[in-house]
C-alpha cells in the first residue's frame, strides 16, 4: 500500500528511518475490530478511515453485532485467518478473556493496538499484559469521577442514585463504575449508591432494569448510565415514569439521544469521549510502528468534553457530539 507523500516526507525529514523502513510502512494493511455497532464506534470508524485515507493505508473493518467475547472472537479469528493483515486495531470486549485470542493474533505475526478498552490492567509497560503497542482511549476512572461530581451537584449532594452499566470485566465501564463509586464514598456521604446492574449492552434491558429500580426505590433521585445504551435506556425509563427533572441522569457518551434528553431536562450532564481521535491516532501509530518508530507512548488518553445545558450550543463543545453522516 502507498503512504501519503507528505507523511513520508515528514518521517524522512526526521532522519529516524531508512528508505527500506518507509517501503515497509507503505505496505501495511490494518484490521479494525471495534466492540459493537453503536454511534461511539461509528465515529471511531470515521477517524480510522480518515487516517487510512490520509496515509494511503488499506483498512478492513468488521463490527460485531452484539457485545461479547462470543461475538468478537470468531471475527478476530477470521481476520487472522485472512493472512494479509499486519496490524489489528481493536476494542477488547473483556480485559481477560480477549488476551488469549489477541495473543494468538500476535503469534500469527499481527501487531495489536487497543482502542477504547484495554487488556489486563492497561499498563502495557509493567502490567500483566504488555504485548499491545498501545492503549489509546479515555481515562475512564477519571470519567467516572467527573460523572459522580456532576450527578451529586445536580441532586444537591444527597439522596439515592443508581448505576446502570453493561458488563463486568470490561475496562471502560468498569473504570467508570470505579471512579464514580470512589468519589461518592469519599466526597458525598449523604448519597447512597445502588447497583451496578448489568444490561449486557442491551438498550431494552437497561430500560427495564432502571424502571424496576425506580419502582422499588421511590427515593431515587439520580442515575449514572455508563455508556450509550445504559444512559439511553435509563433516560427512557425516567421519562416513562414521568420523573423527568426529578430523577437526574448523567450520560456517558454524547449521542443525539442523550442530547435530546438533555433538552427535555432529563439528562443533566453528558460526558463526550473522543472516538474519532482514538481511531485516527491508532492508524497513525500503526504507520509509525511500521516505519520504525520505537518510542510510541504505550498509553494515550484522549480526554473528554463535558457537556451541560449551559455550554451545549457552544460549537467548540458541540463538535464532540457523536455525528454519523446519514444517521
Ligand atoms: O461507551 C462506549 C465505549 O467507551 C464502551 O467501551 C462501550 O460502550 C460504548 O461503545 C458506547 O456504547
């Protein structure tokens, strides 16, 4: 595959790489295997495709229809079996169970970059899993802390709140739950936290679980939805119960639905991640690695935009709402 000429010029200008290494980078082919079909990963795919176009690299994308090891592993195995991929950029759907299948990909000669979720404890220098080139994604523990402080503020620092999440052992949502609970325990002694319940990344399940918690806990004043479907399901349950504005929702992920629920006064805070950046940079990292770059950071935190009703119309903030053309 051909590399973009400006990229080659920039790399060559650093005098870090030889002509032979540039030729190697020009030949790479990347597999992109995100976690599931959702607006977050659709935006990430836009970033992957933009970088691939800019650098003249071929990318093969396959997206599991549902979240889980049983859905992601066979797709990964098929990507390995193709025999033509040099790198796989992936969001492992379980921090332990995806280690062996991804190690098998590495053993077959494919280098791994993880985006959004990590393997092991995410410390690829000193941690138990160190074979991926890098983790590029959010600091989800910090995102959970920000969510906790936002929800505490929205409910006046007291009452019962509930966490609706996707699955255990997923680095992203696990970090969010951890950061959220840590702040509530340390900073807000008058807030009681229920959950997490796990919806297996199923919107209907998230809605049903939240409806049941609302029913059983008349003192509920807040919900933390830890991802797209958790927040959307929770928000819908709050609306259906006629409690919009009374039960405050904090939504991780900046979807159009979350924005609509903010307009209705149901969602008080939205945490936008930067999936486009994750995808774009992961492709750049693959190209740089192929070109002989040896000092790529093993962890890159892409940051957040924290959206509330006061800043949502600011274009500098609104640009982080997940926009998928045609959707
Ligand atoms: O929140 C994102 C992602 O960060 C998480 O790992 C899984 O769920 C999403 O894709 C949103 O649905």
